[in-house]
C-alpha cells in the first residue's frame, strides 16, 4: 500500500514538473519591434535637459539627474538553468562606466534573483557610502556584498511605518510602499520565505533567493534639497492597503510625473495599475518586467505571453491612457 502511494506521488510530481517545464518553455513570445514602435517611449528634448532614464530589462532602471544616479533592481545577466550562479554579464558591457560610477543609491523590490542577481558586480562601480535599500531578509541574503565595503545597509521592516530615505546629497529620496507579489502559476508563488540571519556568501541556486517582502517605491528627484523636480512611482507589485494609503497621502501633496508599472501578467496587475494611476495621476506610464527574463539578451527579444504586450499598448492608448515601453538598455530624456 505504501509503495503504491509513493508511486502515485511520484507520478503526480512528474506530471507537475512536466507541466511547469512546458509552462516556462512557452512563457515568452518573440517581440515584433516594428509593430510596437509607435509605443516606444520618446525623449523630451529641451535646453534644460537634466534627467535620463535607462531601462535594464526586467524591472531594472537607472535614473540619472545631473551627475548623480539611482539604480533600481540590479539584474542584467539572465542566467539559464544550467549556468545559474556562473553566468554574470559585465555591467560595463551594457551600461556606460560613467553612468555606473554616478550611482549612489540602489533600491531592491524583493529577493528573487531576477531583481538583485547582479548586485555583487555592481558594487565594483557604485559610489562609496551608497545606500542599498531592501527588505531586511534581502539584506541578510546579500550580506556578503558589504564585506570590506562602506555601503550603507538600509534594511526595511514590512510592518513598521516607512519614512523617506535620502541619498548623501539629497538629490534623491525614496519612500518604500508595501506591495504584494503575484502568484507565478495559478495561485502558487515560487520561492517564498525569508532569511532571519545574515548569509556568509551569495546563494548559488535560484531557489535560494527567496522573496522576503515586496516593495514598490515613490522616488523624488530634488533640487536644493526640498524642491521636487520630478516624481516617479515605481510599481513592483500590487500595492497593499498600507502601500496605497501612503501613496494617496503623498500624492495629495504632489502628483507623480511618471509611473513605472510592472506588467508581466495582464490580468493580475491591471486593476492595481489603474488604481495607482488614478491616485498618482502621472503624465505617462512605462511598462516594465514584460520581457522573458529566462532568455539571454543575446537571443531575439521575447515578451511574456501573459502580458499581451502589443495588444495592451494599443488598447490603453486608444482609451487615452499614455502607456509606452522601453527596450532593454535604451535611454530617454525626461
């Protein structure tokens, strides 16, 4: 009887793994760039240009203002199953060294590898004393990057009241917004959990990068320490009640200029996206995390099928919602 049960469990497990493999194998679809050209984000050029936005793919962005930079979610390598922990794309191959050296603040949304896998090599470029902001579990996960470094470890606690966090010269400030990560397949969310103690080295397997807690961020670019030159709401999950309340309170003081919106599964994000849009009232929305991060950037670019990206871009713009997208490793002036 026990043997029959074990055999049945083995069959169920094999079927589940096969279904998961097929699901991920057909996760993406090649992007016809010509068809979405009308919806690529355009630069706003004028003589007072000071700010540049660079998209790294997945959920990664670099925001440059004057000679300072903030980087969100350091991930560019796209490792596969068989080279995970071994493939590390050099940052200078994708981003100008001067841009990398301008960075003195890093935000991380959560602990999954596709949001912070390349933090160690990034630390060879960013400014000393830079603040690295992430959930406390993620900070434990990344603990080894602080060895013999002067970076400021800013660990977030999900249940605590959040506060504005400033970079060294107050060019940038960020406000963490509590968010919820969506399930991957059905109602299942992979790689949940958290670390409660610092690790001695970075994890070497994908499942050793647990989520911790999830954060979106309100990002202010400041002039003269107090004047807000530009405001960005970076959405990295569905804002929960606390996150949305904080965004409402802060948006009553000033609306956002730009909404950077996660858009990997249309049906899971569109309601929250529109709620954020109604509260933040941005002038434009740029979709991110739409690309198939299992596929190397050396191969044809794919979008995630469940994002319905080409159709969504057309549909939202028809409704008068200014939604656009950027291709990985491209930059625009804001």
